[in-house]
């Protein structure tokens, strides 16, 4: 059955996202927990919409109080819900503790929850209703082996439909009971990606061979079918590696007042996808020689988005005008290896 809510904005939707939407219970200095709407894919979805990309969120949301807050957050940013009617399952919870460096540690409560109450068929049918859809994104908790029957067939259907597939590895090893199975499944899922986003910590958790994060990233890229890979390295900036062998680096040189890094990687990826869409880059970008200016645009938009995010508590994605203003400061250094 067609969803009239999707049909209403069918001419504008460019990106569909699939994955977790949850409440981050962030522990403050006084030991109290502050509930914040979040989840990696949820954050990515809002970040895309706040940068003026019409986005479709594919997973259901709960009818409980937290689910209503998640739905309101998406609606306020202009995201279209593939499942506008709430479901009876409860909302996922993540308990987040932030260390002295602002780095978060997570514990998840994910059994019988709303965002997992979907199927490959439901995801594919929602995407099929959108004539203008060109990019699909997933990652993080959607890469759990427990959800393989949902996301792998859906990714295969999107690959067959010719969509550009973006996958954020964004590993959560602390909550996966079988680490060997989890790592193997993540690597299997990444085989569907045209674009991979990964952090240096993700590469270590995956046990990718290489003396440095850059070597590990090169190994992962060439063991996959992706056209290019984005590697984030925290305060050291980020790198973009193409299948053709080009390597580009970028780093924020301005001094930032870092509050926490919750959602920074999600905003980074959103900024890169926005730049990718604006430049009209295709599945094959990165397989042949690329223009340095295009790589620079991808990295600058991504880093500017993340730089703004880390200066805010929780994940509050920047608007497009804020990202452009950050780039205009000229503080993001760029180079080609």
C-alpha cells in the first residue's frame, strides 16, 4: 500500500536512511541523566535535513513518550516518515557516559523496540515509492548480526535499483555478545557500500591489518567494492581514500571549545553526503582519477559539520548556513598525499 505521506514529498526526497532511533540518557557531572533524542542513524537523518536535504526515515517509531519526542524532532527538521503511524513497541534506550575528553561510552537496551519492528520488504517498498531517491544510508546498530535478515536483503534491493549506498561502520563492540560474528557481519555488510565511512577506532575493533589507521583504511577499501572511503581520526582530522589510489587529508586548525563528541561522526557523514549530492557525484566517483577540489569539498563540508557539533551538548546538527560559515573561516587545512 502506498504511503500518501511519502507521495506528498516524492518530488524532493533524495536520501533515505535506515537504522536506530533512540534516547541517549547522558550522564552529567552531577550523576543525573539527561534524556536526549539520538541514535547514529537518527542523528544522521536530522543532520541531512538540517542541511536542506529532503530525507526519508524508514524505520517505525514508538507511540510512547520518547517515540513522540523522536518523531517531533524529525518532523521539526522536515524529515518525511516512511511509517507515520506509531507502533506499540517501546523506544530504544542508550545510557551514555562521557569521559574527561568528551568521548562517549554506550550501553544499549534494544530488545522488542520500535525501530527494529520492520522488515526488508517494508524498507524496500518505502524506497520504491520515491521516484527521486538516489542515496540510501545505514550503519551503526543496523549492522548487528541479529538484524541481518532486515538490512542485507534491503541493501541488495537498493543495489539492484541503482541507488548509491552509504554505510557508516560505527562499531559498537561493547554491546555485541559474539564479537567474532559481529565483526564478520560488519565486513559482509560493507560489501554493499559504494561509500564507506569508518573511524580509526572502528578499524582497530575490526582488526584490519596495517601499521597505521591509513594503511588499515586502504586495506579495508580494497577488500570491499566501495568507490571511496572516508576515515575519521578525531582531533587529527579526516582522510578520503579513493579506489583509484588517491589519498586526501583535511583537519580543523582552529581551536574548538569541545563539549562532547556525541553525534560528531554522524554530522561528519551528513556533511559529506550533502557535498556529494551538491556536486552530483555518481557511484563511480573514486574509481578513476578525481579532482582535488571535489575531494576538498567533501572533506571540508564533513569536518565543518562535525566541528560545529562537538561544540554543543549532545547531537545538535548544524544548519547548512552554519556549515558554510564555518568553511568560510578558512581554518580547515587540506592536502593531497
